[in-house]
C-alpha cells in the first residue's frame, strides 16, 4: 500500500537555526550591552561598566541558546506562526494530479508510463475498496 499523504519536505535545520541565531543576537546584543554598561557604570564605576558589557553579552548568548532550544522543540508551531501552515494534499487532489499525469503520458503516446501511473492509482486504499 502506498501512503496517500504528500511527504513533508526535509527542513534545512542548519540554515534556519543559524538565521534565528543571527536574528536574536543582532536584536538583543546592543540593548543588553548598553544596559550592562549603564548599570555597571552606576554601581561600580569604569571597571563595572566593562563587567556590565561582558554580562550583557553572556546574557545575550544565553537568551539565544534558550530561544533556539525552544524553537527546535516547537519548530512546527513556530513555522505555523512565522510562515503559515504547509499545504497538505487531499486524496481528491492527489488523484487529480496523478490522473493529469496519466493524461499527459497518453497525449505524448507514452502508454507504458501512463499504465504505470494508472497501476499506482489503482493501489490507493480507497480505490481497492471500490474496485472489489
């Protein structure tokens, strides 16, 4: 039996994770370093300012790692939020697509290819129920 659902495309996790990491770091580094500088300068003087900047970078990296972890765990949910749901093909759409391919092969006089596709369509579970 063939699966009726369209297989999900493989995600390019590396580039998506890198993109997310760069986005978070670029947005959060400057404000956190500035806050660290201000609080460090106010509380401890010049040495505290440098310490505050370093703590700002550390917090920024930690925030990035936490966000990436959560995004990886809830990746499908994040994908729905940011780019919408992936299209899923109904059985009717799958059959229409396969039958269009059969018509195309028939028009090109590629009857062997058309018969192969017809056999694949006949193996759908729904077709087996109606053909028996």
